[in-house]
């Protein structure tokens, strides 16, 4: 057994020094936060002695914060911070918090990396399963679903939940999915652990600093209280129907579009028209975020323009920004497709510049500030139920962009705040997606066969049109929509199911943009109703509900 483990044993070689009564945590190796004892970035803890840390665990709250799923345990992974204590003194695993779902990992790898980690986790599992069997006698299926270690697998999310006193999602929908589906057994056993903390952003970076023209305009009409109390920005809602205010708002947006157009010209060598609709999708490149659907729709529009050059069409500039994980081949293929489509479309004089496609390289906060300020349309088109929250959606909203999106993540709450009439919502609901996944009833081939528009755009992936005649360059993307190659099923993220609904929503975007007053009204209301999404509110909720910290007044 492991009942005799002491803090020195558990420390192993993680860079924890138990020397002279001091436990110092320093940069040594960045472990995944769910892995029992994981270091905290740049934090030194000096409670007087290692023993006192274990005795006073109730006064220490460490947070496991996962922005990205873990790929290996315990390897260097950005985005994980925190640790869980296993202490003989309390007989329990104490103090941790989980934000997100963490992938399962092979027990063998776990053993190879840290034998002491294995011993700690095995003891956590032993004690927890005693509790499970007491609460659910004879239910070995429940044991299987909840065991931290089962059939050679270390289940990292389960480890974090068992070790934690609080588990939260980062948007209302995300939390409900955790409670009702993903972590249903744990929620039923310990419902008191589960809560929601919707993400937030800082207005001081993404409006005050990133968009000084709009920040000054807001301050002129609403005062500067919004800088530290964002809900006060709601006062500008009074201006939504004011013709002069609408004009001023749209002039600011145009100046920001000119600023971004200059950046694009300098860095991409592409001329874009600031009078066109700036339709923007900037975020991590992942299949569930569906940059693929966005570029397929651009291919669809281009094909329509080629066949009917005189059709009514408001000029569009489609702007992408994204980074893909080093080994994520399909994500890189999507980036290649975006750039290849751009090479064709941007250099076709017959469409007279009505469509431009720009992929902004090295997407980061500094150029994101330019992008958020200039965007007309905020593309938040993830497959419903897949996005935990999103924060880009909030940054766009703050800067007066209208959301084009699914009812996923924090989009749901954005629509609740601003009203559905001030956004463009489309696609399957989270419940519909989950039902398809549970019942295996989705057939993308039926869309491919029976819808000519979808058939044509999918076939263009292998026609050579965007690859200098190479019909194999994008074959994997084609296959991913129609065959279960390298995936449990075809079209894992329901791209074809949502395609025509997405195209119809894009038509609504164009119709509304032609009505400058209506667009300006909705843009002002988006900024006005962004108050909920400040990180000041999010952090205060963590302080009040989870961390239970006392307020400290700093003397000037």
C-alpha cells in the first residue's frame, strides 16, 4: 500500500526541495496539471515547512486550468498549472480545480515517467473506488465509468475531479454538457462540486488599448467608468437609434478597417477594400472550429460568381488567422487550402475584386487587436457542443462586430445578452449533434448526393481547381467528409449538415449590411451589451465561489 508515503517520497524529482523546512516550487519540468502533483508556474510556496503545507492544505487552493487537451503525461504542455496534494495526514486527496476535459493516457507511459506518480495515483484510485462501491453497491459498470485507473488506462480528467473540490465549465452550455453527459456519473455522485464560470476578457486590453478610437467614443457618451466596470458600457445602448451616433460608430469602424488593410498590404501584399465586408475567423485551427466550412463556403461563392458575374454581390474580404499544432496534419491541410483558394481568387480579374481571401500569418495578440477593431462579422461557427466557451467571440462583440455562429459555447450567452436579431445564428443545436453522435444516424453522403451545390463544392477539392491541377493535394480533406478514413465516422464535425444553413446565414449578413443604419444599430448594441463578458466578473466569481480569498487593499 501507499499509506506510508511521506512528502519527501511524493516530491520525487519534480523540482520540489524539502530542505530546512522549506518547500520551493520552481521551473523544472512542466507537468500536466491533472497529474497528481504538478508544479505551479513560477510560484514559490514557503509555509515554514513541508509538513505544514500538508497540515494546512485547506488554506491552499491550486487550480488546474486546461486550455488545451493534454497530449501526454507528464510531459511539457503549455496551459496546465496547479497541483493536487495526496496526504496521509488528512487521509484524502485535496485541493484542485478542473476547467476542462483532459485526455486519457496509457498507464505504461505513466509508469515509465514517474514511479512515484504511479504510486500516488494508484492510492487515489483505491480510496475513491471504496467510496464508489459504498454508494453504488454491486454496480461494477459504475466503477468502470469512474475509476481513475481502469484496464491499463490512467483517466486524467477523472483524477482531477476526484482530487478536486470544485469542477467548473467555462460557459453555461459547456457546464450543462459536463453535468448531463461527459461527467454525468461524477455529477450524480458529487453534484456540489460542479458549477459554471463563464469566461471573460479584459476590456482594458481589447478596447481601451486595442481600439482607442472606439474607446474614446464610448467614454465621450458613457463616461470612463466602463474601464474598470464594463457593465457601465451599456449606457451607449441609448444611442443605437441615433443617426449621428450610428454615423460616428461606422466611421470609427471604417478607420480601423483602413488600419488593418494597411497591415495586410504590408505583411501579405494583398490589396483589400475597406468598404467591403470584413468577415473574420481568427482562432486556433481545429476541425471542430470549422475553418474548413468557412473556406468551402468561399469556394461556393467564387463558383457562383464565375457562373454569374453580374449577380448581386456585396464585396467581401474573408480574413483568417490561426495556428495549428505541429503534428496536426489535417489542420495544416486546411491552412494550405485557405491559402490555395486565396491564390486563385485574389488573382482572378474576372470577379473584379468582389472576394478577397487573406490568411494573416503569426496570429497573436498584437495583431489581433487590429483585427478585432476592424471586423464587421465575427465567425464563431464551431460544431454545436464542441466549443467550451470561446473568448474571441467576446472580443469581437466588444468591438462592435456581429456574431455569425452556432449556438455553442459562450455564443449562447452572447445572444442572450444582445438579442438574436443582432446576430446571425444557424446550424444544428448541441442536442441535435449529441443525438446524432449517440445514435450514429448522420449520413453526410446523403447531402453530397442530393444537394448539387454541396456536391459541386466538395468535388472542387479533388478537381485540381485550387491546386494547379493536382487532384490529390486535398484528397484527405475530401475523404474526411465522405469516408471514415482516419476517424470513427465521416464528417465528424457535421460540416455538410450545416453548410446550407451557414450559406443562408451569410446571405442574411449581406442583406443587413446593405442597410447601413440597421447594421450600425446592431453593432452599437453588441458593444453596449458586452458588459457581462469582462474577466473582472469571471475572476470575482472564482474568488467568491471557489478560491474564497479575502480582499486585500494595496496602499498607494
